[in-house]
């Protein structure tokens, strides 16, 4: 995947609600939530990837603080060897911080297998 298509950001207004999940850290969103959004389906989870383990750790600290300071808005969801997840109570969406793979957005997206569907 060497060439990405570009378009006016205002063509994708339905993505604007994701911005709030990118505040406070250096992660980026990639994954199945975009398929859900473009198909008009409910988004159950948002996968956030990072360039480095350090970026992941900083994001985890940010969300741990959100859980502590705003327990009516955030709660810890689960963790395993690949993911540390929080739940946005207000939005009813799980935010999954991916800690098993790191790299630039281009690298992460290039490694996705788009043939898998649920």
C-alpha cells in the first residue's frame, strides 16, 4: 500500500466524534471502528495504536488519571498481553490501547489484513 488517497476532511464529518479519544496522548486510531462508522453501525470499540512503548505508557497513565479523576465518565475495562482497555461510560465505547505492535500509522495500516471480516 504505497499510495494513500486524500480528501477534504469535511467529507468525513462522521469521524469527528473520535477526536475526543485522541486528547492527552500521542496515539492514533486504526481498525474496525471505521468500517462500523461508514456502514452506519454502532461502534463498540476504538483501537488506538502507538509509535512506541513509551507513547503507550503515557496514554495508559493519561487514561488511569481519567479513571481516578472522572469515575463517572471512565472505568477500566480489561487488559491482556496485547491490550489495555478503558470504557467511556458516556459514549458506551471501549477504548483499546494496543501494546503488542508499534509503528507509524502508515506501517500499522500496511500490516492490516483487510480480507478478514466478521
